[in-house]
């Protein structure tokens, strides 16, 4: 059974950097594409970016200059760093697995999500 | 403002058929597959329909998807109380460097 677990701080100050990690169990991060997706309170879903275990990434155009992703195959996890945070970044952050190995495959397995609040 | 347009709400009585629309453009729905997600309150989204009309294992055949041009639809037939949830469409968008886009979501209420 494949499971994804997000971890990171629940509260971050404005202008600081958010670091989140998604630990994968029951599957290897080498075998799929992986994405970060967020959902602001009471709002819809927003894709942040995807990563392959090779380190290949692509981010949403609106976040490209603030978001960085990395993968660690030895720990079977991947990470997101989001810089220069504002209140607008307050959201539940999900990590997810793509159905196949293509960026065009949808997200079939999701973590439970972690709530991140940006506030001083 | 979401790239894909969905009605904010839909409703029906048990047993009825409910349809949710999702409208996009040539750079997303018009040229790529549409996928649908169900989000029950307080939980992560769940893949409901992929590649326009395919159901993952375990998804009841009461749920069906279709696509025509730059629009897509999700139909729920034989509506049940447990179908009360948020529903989101999503597609790859070829514009800029390529990225995933979502609809704003439709809240389905079972009356």
C-alpha cells in the first residue's frame, strides 16, 4: 500500500522560507513523477510543481522564482522549498504521486496534507 | 480565478443524476486529457476519473466522464448521500512552460 506523508512546520513567518518533505512508503520515488499541490482555506487546488527522482523539475509559472524542489533517493523522499512567504501562501500543502511516470498522468495517490500558516 | 471554469455548486435528491461541467481552452482541455477528483470534507482529493472517461479501480460506475472540444463533464448517476463532496476537474496546460491547472471546484449537495 503506497503512502505519502508530508512533514514540516505548521507556522512560518512572512518573508521566511518554507521547507516541506514528503516521505514515500510502499513505492520507490524512482518509478514515478511526483507533485506538490496546495489548497488555500476554503479555496480550490493549485499545482505547485513536479519532480522526478533524477532531479528534473518544473514549477507553476507563478511560483517559478520562489519554489525549488529536490529528491533524495536514499531516503525515498522529495522536498519543497518556497521562499519569500506571504499570507497568500497559507494553505494545506499536499504531496502526490502521478499515476504513471509521465508528467501528463494525473495524481492518483495523495498525502493527507499539512497545514501551513504564514503569520508573524 | 481558476483557469478551468466550474459551477460553484450543484445539487440533487438521492437517486437523481447530477452533471458538473468544466470549461477550458485549446491549451488545456482542448489538447489534453481531463481528470476529475472528489474531495470529501477534511480529506485529501481522490482521483475519480482520468484520461477523460477512465475510472480507477474501486470507483463506482455511477461516476462517468466525457469530453468534447474545450469542455468536459462529470456525471453522477444514482446520487447517494456519500457523494456529497467537492469535485474538481484538472488538465495539463501547454502554455508557458507547461503546467497543471484545476477548476475552482463544485460543491455537490445531496438534498
